[in-house]
C-alpha cells in the first residue's frame, strides 16, 4: 500500500513535490466499540486465534472472521501460519497478530523544557526516540523547529510506512484544529496541528498531554509493567490520573473513556498547598510552583544543596536527585517536603472526586522512589475516605513518550479501517 511520506533519500529530497494537506483529526481517547478496533486491540498483545478473540471481545465468530479478513487486506494484521498446531484434525486454526514490522507512527511530546520524539509500531512499542530542548523562542519558529526535527528523525525509519503523527502537549488544546494555548511557553493560538501536517504530510492528532497519559493506561496493554488485570480494571469504573513534573495536571477516566471537556482540561496548578513559595500569579503556595521541577530546583540552589552551575553548564533537577542518592540529608529533606505536599494534594483531589482507582504519573513520583513512602504517609493522614486502589504508573519515566505514542495511535485504535482511508485518500 503506497502512503505519502517524508522524502526518503537524498535524491528524492531534491525533487520538488506538491504536498497534499492532511487533516487534523481529534483524539479519540477511549476503548472503542468498533468491531475492527476490538479485533485489532485483541491482536496487539501477540498472536491470537479467532475463537479466543470472539470470547475476549464478545463478538460473534462470524463478525471476527469478517473483521480479520478486512484487516488482513488492509495490511494491519498478518497471519502466523508457522504457529498453526500440527496434527490437528479438520481445518487448521491459524493465529493472527498485528503487523508490527511494516508500519509506524510518529509521536511528539512537547514539554515546557524538553521535547521527546518517538517512533512506535502498531502495538505501541517504542522503536527509538530523541530528546531535544523545547525552543524558548517565538511560537512560530518553535513549532516549525520541532516539526522539522520530528521529520528528520522519522526519515531514519525509511523502511517503515508512517501512518500518523501524534502530538501531546500541555496547556489548552483545540482537538479539532490542533491549535494550542500554552502559557508556560508563551504560545497563543499556536497552529501546532497545521504546521505538523504541512511539514510531515501525514494526518495529525493533537491531545492534552495528561489526558493522553491517562489514555495510555487504557489503550496500550502489554507495553507497561502492569498486569492484564490492571488494564482490565482501568476499562471499568472511574480512574483519576495525577501528573506532576514541570507542570501539574489531572485527568479522569470513566468506563473506558478519558473525559475530555469541550473547553479544555481543568487546572490544579494553583491549588493552595500552604507553602510560602511565590507563584508567577502573584500568590504564594500554588501547587505547580511548589512541586514543579523548576521551582524545586530553584529552592535547592537557594538553600545551597546544589550549585547553580555544574561545570560550564547550569545544574538541573537531576543534580538534586543525584545528591539525595549520594546521601545528602538536605536534598532528601527537600524531596520529602515535596512528596508530603503531593500526598496531601492527591488526597484532596481524590476525596473530591472519589474515583475507583488513582494512578500517579510523572517524574515527581517515579524518579526518587524513596519519596513514595512520604507520599503514601501524607495521603493516608489527609484522606477522609476509605482506602482505595492507588498506584504509580507502569510507564515510569517514559510517561511523556507513551502519551505521544497513544496520541499517534488513537485514531487507528478507534476505527482502523476509517483511519487508513484518511491516510490513503
């Protein structure tokens, strides 16, 4: 199947091409009830037989057969005749799986400080990645710079047929147009979707990054360190995803669908914590200023825990983590302070929403593991509700990358055949 993509060789790059505008497609962050999507999802964890797929999806065997045939024709599935049971009586049962060698998707997570670019296969496995500094320049130059960096990285994977681009980003996203307002970067009505579409010549989906992180818990079974039971529970009831790194945010999942408010995600950035840390809004004690990486790093420098400069380069939050790992008591105390604030705030939000389960994501939770004991203690001391299912994401330090991956796959996972028609239109 021929798919228009970025130039693949130096000689082709010198040829002038007229780029066909590709659509910006809104993210569909849910477990789809589309039959083809259900069959594709069943095949993402490895070779599977049709009868087992029928039981797992609740579809009739006739419906499964039709969808498998359509997905085989489209090239998204492939049969594994080599795994057919030998010596079987009657028509042989041939398992099928997702074709994870032919296609790929491009995912980009644009953070306040750094941007991560990844290529993944159709199972959601990351094949390779690149981290660049997010340009702190005017938004037009910054968006184009990131898009061209993504294009250059994609060209390394010239043996794969790229299908989609997914961009996960903080701030407020218009999902239908891919236009972004990002106060931390100073972006206003930045045409992220249109620029990526123009540069890469592929369909593009842009999603708020915390909502995308919550979706990765739903849509990428077998990728994280979780069990199948963990993913099964995520498909039912309600979940609260609580994210903190440079920014802080939450997302709610209800019965297999990430809640996506029409006017953009809510904000917990300015929840009061009782600290005396000054926020850019003029108040003191706002959550993001207190627990975000930038504010924490500034306090570590101010207290003399780490130097402002490490050799020729400026120090980073990683220097604080390293100091704590080497036994610095002031570093450990500062990280314990943050963990305590996090635990209290998670308890506050959990008590307001009372979800069935809580997932903690972001490097504020995953990078310094001893801090989790302080989070748990503060949570238990602050909550007024009975105990709940609370855990740290299985994606560890790669939550940003998998937010980008699931954004790039969301349209394919919602309706794979319709998504392919968009690609080849």
